[in-house]
């Protein structure tokens, strides 16, 4: 490498990544095992490191280097240097265009909105939260204008989490997905057959759950020499360094699914992080592509692998010996049915594989309408409730179990929700393509062989980092554009067996 | 506060302290639960944060501010501002006088010496280590010259760990201590009575050890809302923030003492950290006074409290119910005797309360002789072995169990060892003074009341921070100068009962 400016850029960015990784450790520690009285000083520590990261990311020298470099590298290349320059250029300009005044106002408004949201959940009244949410929405509209957009403000928001995605495309695909899911869920609901879900609500010893979860996470390839599994109320995955990916879960002695599929889910995120290029850590070619692609990896391992019949053909005997007193009397088919129970419900984070995406589509439609100007904040609950009735056939009895259930909006995370459902779509498309290339995955899973699938994902998804957009990775890996067909087909196949529909 | 320069100084120092506290977390995590493959990147993280701390500590503006401030505040005041200015001024000038070239050479030499030390321990040959240690000694002699000293180079080294202490004073007090300990230990050895130490070498369930240790640490006042206890091979205490003090211990299923007294020892360090002024965190009035004072707190709780008869009058029934199968058949007196077993041994970190200080005196005398020019590195083993025979009546059979046992010298930590024995002396003097003021401590301990002693230490030691020197704290708290009388008297009293001497 003989380009001195590029070297400076890379060196600067790598150093920033080290600082950001230290911030990850501060956050991980805070959420897992920090003593509770340490809260105040921890905030000072995080603020200081965050401030340094921000300062480095908005360093004017960065702008100068990027301006000099951007014309030297083709924008559509997947070459490391080109990807680095163009991704950083885009990010730098996006940040640069948002006035510091607006950044501060958003930061203050979030703190207030968060308190108001907590209070509104207690009083069960969206009206108490509405004025704060209105302020947040107003500020984010300002932000989209400061950054600039073509014909759709929401594109700017989406781009923060799903770079290069277009609202119009997502809208079209989600409409098609909805058209596939709504009748499927209705048919399941009308089926006479119901698995006995009480099986997974028996008593499962927590130490045994942890051990079994660790075994499964290891079996699918999560490297515990380069990661950990801890307990938190809100499970997450975070990366403290290229060989240090930490996942968490939470255990409920009276429910098997939460911790087990939560562990597989976070391990799926972790496998992606562990599969990113170590030599490019902190640089775009070594960073996750998008939240949608990230979620595709967690959903793929949680649902397409972990909720498959073949997976349990391998793991059920092990589960029976791990939880002899709980499921010694249960058959594989009963257990498989129970972990695949489908039931429209109010709370997104508790939703099953079939209904989950509809929760997301509702949020996406509301977000889009608000930034289109088609919906006022005050009308959120009505729009929300009406969509729940229409898509899922249930109506929230109150705001806390309805429009107030998620933390995202008071944080200003508009454009984030759709990535959850995009993850489901990408996952199904990757899974179908992998099957075509590596052969009968059911037989492999039945034998406890998950490495062929992981290898396929490593080569076709993980190693690419941000060198392609999400749909670019999809195209290269599957030959397809974004489509809900694979997902709907997969679900219909699974449920027609379980529910005899 | 109206002094703008002072405000800048304090603000700068507080920010540096935040960065240093982040480094503490990186280190704590590395030593407790970091995934093993994360080692390389962790080194990058620590190097970056360390570099930032160093840069801030040697920032020329700091020198300008301090030069402006130093004449505005009396040097002998215990006022916060005066203490802050004078302590930082001293530290800044000390660092400033050491050329960057020398700092780097020392750093490189330490890495090489550490490897050589590890190798020499394997081959059991001091000669393999000697040339590296010679280099280290040479560089530290250069360092003492760069910093400057009156008539004793060793003063400069001592000052890094025990600020303001003088070699001549320590020499005199250690000589007196040795004169008290050597005959005491001989008498114990000659006594016909031996406690049955096999009692504490029975099987003690590790989960029960942890629970019992936590209970004892809580009972003496360690605040687990502002701290943690974890497991590491080398126990330590570290402070991640003003309300975040983390201690560690290690468990041996076949030995009670190690983990239990280790926990009390580290909790004693932790009580000191938890008793420092939160409003002055990172500033000299809120920092521990010296390593000797720090060690006085750990030794006081470990030995003077934790190995007292009264302590076990309270805790022995609890120990019996925690370890019913191990010590259900043991009497209080038998147990008390076993935890106070005295036996000259080769390894410092395994030494008992009576012999420990002699291990330190040996190291101190050797260090002093080398910096005086009275001893060559190559003659270390001979000097070492001769002193072990003379003071403890035993001779190391090889270098690994002798002169090569400690990591300190290859790290260049000359002047560090004496603080361990100074801690024993301070502890005994504090303990005797506390007894005079707060009444019969034995009765208090017997009732599980440790708060009066802790309060006395908080008021007379902890809250002072670096506002006085170690001997200044001692004088203010006890009215005395440094003396081994209290320690010798205390040990003689204890062992005359246990060993009938």
C-alpha cells in the first residue's frame, strides 16, 4: 500500500475502533455484572469514551483525507480500500450535515421521552407520552432534512440501520409478505390440531438449561474461546474485540423456549461477528453489513435451524437426558410441536416465528405514515390497534400492551424495526440457497453437522462485511432479489405438517 | 473556588482518572473472565488507553499550571487544593525528569527480563536470569540519578510506593522488627505444643467457601453494592470507579485458609478503597496514601481481626454449620490454633503472620545493598540463602523456591517489597490506637460488631487520602512514630497463648 493518505485514514479509523470497543466493554459490564452503586461513574466513563469516539469520527482531517481519496477509488468496487473510502465518506458526510445543535436537542429529547415513556407505561396512557414523541418525531424530521433525501424522508432513517435500502422496495416486499402470512396464520388458527404447549412450560432446572444452551451454541459453531454467555434481563450480543464476542440470555425455570432459542438467536448474531474478517476489524470490510443481515443470522440459527425437525432429531435425546424429570415422558413430535406453537399475541418480543413479522410490518407502516405526513402522533394508538385486529385478529386491551410496548420510538430509533423482518426474509433466502449448494441439510442436522451451513454463511455472508450492500450480498449469495417467497414457502411447509393445514 | 488555573488542573486530572479507571476495567476483565483468544486485541486496547493516560500526565500544560500554582499554596497544608497542587507537582516533576529514552528502555528490558525470569524458573537457574536483572538494575540506577536524590538512591525507589518514606528510617525499624521476630519464631519452633494444622486441610466445599467468605466480607463492612468478589489465580483488589471496587480470591477444596484469609485480605484493601472520598476520586485527597497504608488495611482485617480468637468466637459456629462435614468435630480452640499455625517456610506468599515480615526484610536488605553498591546481582542467591538460614532457619534447596520466587524484580519493582512489612507495622499501631479509643474490641468482635473499628479506620485513615504522608497519618491517628513495638507485642501475646511459650 503506497497511498499515504489512505494509510492515515485507516490508522485513524482503527484507533477509533479500539476506543469504540472499550466502550462496548463498559456497556457489557454495566449490563451484566457491574455493582449497582457504580452507575453514576460508569455514565462518566461512557460519556468520556463516547465523546472521544465522536470527536474522532467528526475530525476535520477525516473529511480532508476522504475528499482527497474518494475520486481515486471506484464507488462500486468490492476492493477493501474502495469500500473503506466510500463507506467512511458516506458516513462522515451524513454526520457532518447534522448540526451539533440538533444532535444535542435530540439527545436531550430522548432522555425526556424515555422518562415519559416509562411513566406512560405506568399510567397506561399514550396521551402522557404523545407530546414527547411529537418532539422526537419533529427533530428526526429535521434530521432527515439536514441530511437530505430524494422523494422519501424515511429512506434517510432506514439508511442508518439498513444502508442503501429503499422504503419503496421494503414497502412492496412487506405487502407481499403480509399477504402470505395473514391467511397462513388464519388457517393455523382454524386448524383443529393444537400442539400441547404446556410441555415447554414444565419445570426446567436453570443450571441444566445453561449447560444445554452452551452445548447447542457450541455445536452450531459459536467459539467460546472467543466469546462468553452471561445472563441479562434483556438479551444481547456485543463485540468487545475481534476475538471477543459476548452474548447473553435469561432463564425462566418454568419455560424452556425463552433461554434456549434466545441463546441460539444471540449465538447466531455471535457467529456472524466471529465470522467477520479479523484483519479488517473496525474498518468497513470487517464490519457487519446491516442490521437486517445481522438479524438474518440470528433468525436463521434460531428458527430455520433451531426450530427444525432435523435439529431436534439430533438434540431431543440430549434434551431428554438433560431434563429427564421434565420431558422424559414426551415424544419428539410432541416436543417439536410445542416449540413451534403458533398463536397471535400482543407482545412482539414474545411472538412466534409465524406471527413475528406482522408485528414488524405494523410498526413499519406506522413509522412510514408519520414521516410521510399521513399520520399524526396522537393517532398512533388507533392506527396500531386497528392493524392488530386486521393482521393478527386481536386487539390490545390497553396502551402498555399495545403502542407503548417498545422502547425504540422514545429513543428515536425510527427505521430500525423493519430490519427485524428483513432479517427473516434474508434468512429464508440464504437458507434455501445454502441447501441447493451443500446438499440435504436435514440429514446433516440430524447428525449434528452444522459446519457445512456455517461455512456457507461464512463464505457467502460473513466475510463480505460491508463490501456489498445487504441486497448485494443477497444477490451474490442467492442470485435473487429480496423476496418473501422462500420464507412463506418454508413456513407453509413446516406448519402444514405440524397443524395439518 | 475562584482560581481558574486550579480548576483547569482539577478538571484535567479528573478526566485522566476516568481514563485510568477504564484501564482498570480492561485489566480486571482480562484477569477474571475475558475469553482467551481476546488477548491480542486486549493488549491493543490497554496500550491505547495507557498511552492516553501517559500523554495527559505529561501534558506540558500541566507543568505550566502547576508551576503557576505551587507557590500559591502552603506545602504542609492538608487543605484539598494545597494537597492536590503539591502532590501533582511532585509527581509531574518526577516523571518529567526521566528521559523518554530511559522509559522506553526500561519498558523493553522488563519484557525481556520477564521472559528470562520465566525461563530461569523452569531451568532453576538464577544465572540465566542474572544478565537481564543486571540490565534492569542498571536502568533503575540511571532512573534514580535522573530524578536525583540526597545521600540514598534507594529513597527514590521507595518514594514511588511509599511517598516520603526514608530508607534510613525503614532500615532502623526493620532491624528492630527482626530483633523481635527472630527469637519469637525460634521460641515457637521450640515449643512442645503444635496445633493440628490438618484441620484446615480437610475438604471444604468450594461453593460453601465462597458463600462463607462473602458473609465474612460483608460482616466486616465490604459493600457488595459497590464491589464484587470473583475468582483469579493471583488474587487482587482493583478500583474501577469510586463505587466499584472489585476483589478476587482463589479456592482450594483442600485448604480453608487460602481463600478465606485471602478474601479478608482483599476485602481489607477494598474497605480502604470504599472509604476514600468519593468527591475527590482521582485527585490526591481521594487517593490511597501509600502502598504501606493500603497493606496495613488488608493485614489488619486479615490478621488482627480475622485471625483473632474473638473473631472466631463469633464466626466458628457459622463455619461449623457451613462446613458441617469438615469441621463438625473440631473445637474452637483447635480451629483457632490451626488458622494460626506458625512455621518458617520458603515461599513468601504462603508465609504465616509471624514469619511473613522476615521474608520482606530479606528482600529489602538485598535491594538496598544492590543500590548502595554493596552487592552485585550475581551474588543475589548466596545473600538470599544465607539470610534465610540466619533469620528463618531454613535454606532454599534451589533458586526457584528461593531468589527466583517473586515476579517483582523482573518488573523493576524495587522499593515495593518493604511496603508489605510496613503495612504490618502500621496495622498493629492503628489497631492498638483504635482499641484505646473505641473500647474492648474483643467483645465487639465476639458479637459480630466490626463497624466501630471500621468507623475508626474510616475517620483516621481512609478519609485522609494523600492529604498526609503515611507517617503523618500514623502520627495523627496514633500519636506515635513508626515502631515495631505494637506488632511484636501483639504477636507475642497471641502465640504465648496458642503455643504456651
